[in-house]
């Protein structure tokens, strides 16, 4: 009796492993594993632990501005590099310089990157609320730009998606994605955040408004 129970239990376990394996293979084959992992990672985003410390950054900028007022004028080392060409959804070539004078939210992402997928809904929400005040540059690093455009359309985000038209300037080269760069209205690189974040957070919106 005990042997029969053990055999049945073992058989049941192997069946479960088989089902898990089939599901895993199916997800990988269809590319949906990225979205499943990204969905799971949104729970971590909800804690706010991954968000940039914008209060600390704002205070540091304030102190820096006060120090500048007391010293001789010198070149700003945090000046953003606007010599960067982009290709939009329609295939038109643009320059980052086209957005000069506005706060720029530039996010480097890819459809194969789970953390990128995890933070995308918060970016879409931020774009919906601040798209008229802030220039959004969603820079796809997919080898096939059509995949990025198809993903955006399928999800209904309607985000301003671009592909790099050439090599990334040294300032925007990152060892991790997603990486987000925030450029203030005066053309200074105000924030570089590597990793995912909840960009619909009220503190982050307040931070963007302070850069206008």
C-alpha cells in the first residue's frame, strides 16, 4: 500500500513538473515570459523602494545653485548632450535638441527587459498627466524597432517611442536598462536613474515641475 502511494505521489509530482515545463517553454517561445516577470516585479515597484530619492536630488540642486551664485561663472559639467539623433515611429529623424527648453524624460528600454515592462504603466500614466509639460523620449534599444512599436500599440500606451539614429553619446551610455535621464528646462542633466521605478509617484511629478 505504501509503495503504491509513493508511486502515485511521484507520478503526480512528475506530471506537475511537466505542466510547469510546458508553461515555461510556451512563455519563452511566445516571448510572454518577459511580460509575466515584469508583471511580478510591479509588486516591488509598489513599495517605492526602487524610486529615485528626488527630495535629496532637489536639495542638492538647490545647494549647487546657491554655491554658483557665490562663485565665478564656470562651465556647467552637468550640461546635457543634445547632439543626439533619433528616429520616430514614422521613420522621421529628429534631434534631442528639438526638445530644448522643456523638461525631458528620456527612458532607455527594450521589449525583452522585464524591469522595463514593469515600469511602463507608470510611465504611460505620467505621460498622460504631464505629456504637455514634459517632452518624453522613450528610446527603444530593441534591434528590431518594429517590435517596440508593436508592443506600444498592443498595450495601448501611445508613448513617444524612438530608436537611436546613431551611437549613443557617452553621457547616455549605461550598463543597465532601464535607465532614465531627466534633463531640466535649462538643459542640465538633473537625474540619472538606473533600474526600474514608479514614475507616477506624486513626489516624482513634483520634482519634474520644479525643473521647469
